[in-house]
C-alpha cells in the first residue's frame, strides 16, 4: 500500500493531483501548525508577465492554532479572488472558441 501525506494547498499545483492519483491512500495533514505566508491560504497566478497573489484571508489567531482550526474569511476572500480571476481572464490571450465554451458551461 502506498500512502501520501500532504498539507492542504490553496489552488494546488498539478503535481499535487498527480500524487493523489498514484497512491492508494491520500491524507490531508491539516492538524499541524499554520505557517504564515505559506501555501495553505494563498497561491500565485500569472498576470501581465508577472505573478499575482490569490489569498484567502485568515482571522488572526495564536501561532499554535492548527490549520484545520483556522477561521477563513470567505465572504471577503471570495469577492477579492473573483475580481482578480476576472482581471486575469480578461488579460489572457484566449481563443474565442474557449471563451464561448466557458460562458455556455
């Protein structure tokens, strides 16, 4: 039996999903200390030949409070992330057929 154990990532990279696919059991290791400026609640996306941060805000709490007990500020975060993704989508070089497909889905 092959087991993989990873901390949760916000918008995980493709290798995270590839790992999930090749193991028998995948464990989200979320009862460990939250890391400030880590990847649990944020990630980078391309924007105008640079990168932009997508961040889900987290309520301030004790450093010892584990990942799975953190309070994520969803209302604020979802609005901000949605606006940033719309900006990225508008600036990307995407074919017209892809845009049409996305709007019909």
